[in-house]
C-alpha cells in the first residue's frame, strides 16, 4: 500500500485553517481554490471537481474537533483503497502545520496522486498567504 505524507507549513492560525478544513463542502473556496473548481455536498460525501477535469466522491469518515483532524475516503473503480487524514497542528498563534496523509491502492497510481497533492499544497499556501510585516 502506498502512503503519501505531506507536512505543510501555513502562515495562518490553526483556528483559521481548521475552520477551512472542516468546512467540508467549501474546498474550492476556502482551502484549495484553483486546484478544486467545484465542490458540492451529497449526504455524507462531497463531490469534488478538480482543475484538471477529474471528479471524485469523497466520503466523510470522521471530523474530530478536539484533535482538529478530518478523515475522508474515496471508493471507486480505479482505487481499491483510498483513505486520507488531514490534521491541523498549531505552531504559534499565527502559524500552523497541516499534516495530510493518504494511504492508497493500487500503488501504481501513487505517483499521479503525489503530483496532484503537490498542486494542492501550492493552492493551500496561496489560500493562506504570508501576512504583511
């Protein structure tokens, strides 16, 4: 099983980043604008449209407010297994880290998913720009 780890420093408070992460249907507006172009909620899932045209149905598995951790899964014909966790960790009042871990099968798709996560990280960092000094 492939495991993709992203430890992303963000120039924003953990409170603000967590608020965007847990807003499950607002990926395209709050967390990764540009990388995700549309997102709608369908029961316990969100339908995500990416800038490259692909669409995924991501099912909410858990949203743990105390740990600031959200878990979602994708179940489709291409992916035998896809489980991802996103956790926000405060570093100071104005900085945090977002730890995004994806466990997936088949391994052959891991390189593609890793490249997509790099694009998502860029979008995240743009969504939370460095405050002017």
